[in-house]
């Protein structure tokens, strides 16, 4: 853990993310300031894998976009780390390696044979098979590339150490995630009331059951300390990476704790994508919204959950069509999105609850009553940024007409591309700072055992029961 001084990494991440968010709001006043940011596309021809995110810059080449993105992030982050008294020159040179290795991993994850998920996309790209990892498989690639660097090229890892900052990158990404989630919330408020209400009720029940059970299992049967059990419970039961990082910050866990949990979350999310949609098709084709809600409750990370929802919708619509039933498209994916949305919204609330509990019940100063300032000191400041971006996009989106909503989608798309960049650099950095020998000493084998037991032992099945209780009998409307 770096001994740095200055404004603190929490506030630095928040300020940097909010600065990017403000620039992303440019289209609202008619100035598209970030539309040149690079966007990766699913590809079979590597030459067509890069583009700009906004049509405003459609004449800009993909190569130009990635160079511009690199220069922008290099300048912004180099200026930012000055405030935590880091060595800016060393950071800049190391960041160059981190960025390009991370983005190369992201592009590999977008290769069609890795990323394509639906039968329609297999046909579109003219391929006969795919690993169905979704483009988020790029996070897995980045993690493994980082692990190779960290374990087999230790001198390179030490040289890049100034820029391998997984906590900084993930905190920036979480603040930017609020942009996307806020707009989705504004759009999905127009969903049928029954789907919204049932989704919220299902999430509350799942939170109260999932977290408590995982925490109990980790403490009682695997003898993990509270420092390990709390982030593990959040990572497995709530929203994966974001929840693990927020929980670790709230209870002041060592950085290695949420980092290891995050690694497991991404790996197991890929396993779920490969298995659960086909199980849903086999057993839940007659209850499509139950299947859709199940994906939102059971699959961790946003991209993996929504990808599972999309695959499930495609598979179940195909099964229904064989029986002469044609559902309106989008309702199953919307249900998965709604359920996942409420999970994301609750991250900030849960972080505050845990910060309060740790300050007032678990790590109380002797002969001193807990004060609100202690809770604030524990509370992860980047969650404030997440709540702000979420609330602002929700407020603007709720009153938006068709044209403004189109503009807001551009804002969200540009901010989300930066979020993806920070996510992939997070996972490369996690790998680069991880040493297998040390991870084993810290107990990653036991962590994986808790994850397997919790996920496949009861979380998936409790999620199925809750989905059935709230969505059984609710069907998508039929196509006209």
C-alpha cells in the first residue's frame, strides 16, 4: 500500500471522474467535447475493431481515436497524481505501458470468437462457434496478462508499479458508472409498474438474505476475519467488483482484500454466462420474466448480467417461436436490467450502512463515543461521486423529451467508454500487483472455496426462488 500524502486517493478519483463527466455533458450545450474517445467493436478483421464513440467525429480514424484517448488520459492522470505527491515522470512512463497492454487485452476480448453471444451474431459475423464471453471477456484477458507480468516479469512489474493503481482506476470507473445507471433508471421508470415494483422487492429481499448468509459462511466455516468476510459477502452477493471495492473502503480493509475478491468475481461471472442462460432455456421457457430476473439476481458484474439477460431472451424467444408464441422483444432484457439497476443503486447505501456499523460497533475507539465524523471518514468518498452522477442523470432524464434523451444517450455512451477503459486498466493492474505465492499465503484458495460454495450452493437457487415468487405468471406482451 502506497504511503502518499495530499488530497487522498478517494477524493482524487472522485474529482478526476467528475471532471470527465462534466466534459461528457458537452453535447447538452451543443459542444461534443469527448466524442473522439475510442470505442472497441466486436471484430473478425482487426482493422475494423476501433472507432470513435460519437458520429460528430465520424471522420476521425480508429487509430487516431486511440492515440487521442491515450494522450488525454496520460495528461489528466499525470496532472492528478501530482496531488497525491507521486513521481509524475515515473507515473507517465509506466502508464504508457499499462494503457497499451490493457487496451490490447480489451481488443482481444472483442474478437468475435471470444465475444459473440447470440445465434444472430454468430450468423452476422459468419462464424460457427464462440466462447460466448461477451466483450467483457477483455477484463479476463487483462487480468491474465497482468498476472503474467506480475509473476513472470517481476522487473517489468516493479518498473510499472507507479501506474499500476487498481484502486484509483476502479474508483474513477464507479463514479462514471453512475452516469449510465442514472440514465437507465430514467428510461426504465416508464416500464410497467409491476416489473419495477417486483424488481425492487426482489432486490431488497435478496440483499438481506445473500449478504448475511455469505458473511456467516465465511466467518463460521472458513474462519475469515471481518476484514475478509465483508468485502467477500458484498462481492458475491451484491454487484461484484464495485460492491467489493466500496465495502473494502467503508471498513478500511487492506487493498489486497477487494483486489482478490474482484479477481474472483470476474472469473466466476464468465462461468455463469456460459451456463445459466441455457439452464433458463431448458427449464424456464414458460416463465420468461422469471428467467430474466434470475439473471439479474444471480450473475455478478453489470456487463455479464446484461449479457446473460440478452442471451436468455434470445434463447427463450427462439423456444417460444417454435411453439407459435412470439413475444415483444426487449421485455426480458429490460427485466434483467431493472433488477440489476436496483442492485447498483443500493451500493452507496450499503457502503454507508457498513461504515456506520464498523465505526459504532466493530472498531470503536476505547473510552470514546463514536462520532458522525468517524463515519464520514470511513465512508468511501468516490461513492459520493457515484451518487451525484447517478442523481443528476436521473433528474435530467426524467423530464427529457425525445431529442434531449438522444443527447443524454451520447453523454452516457462517452462516459461509459471511459468507464470501460478504467475497468480494463483496473484488472490489468490487479494482475500486475498480484503474486501467486503471496495470494496463496493470503488465502485465495479459501476465498475461491467460499465463492463456489456460496454461488452454486445457495445464491443461484435463492435468486431463482425470489425470481419465481415475484415474477411467476408475469409474461411479456405478445408481438402484434
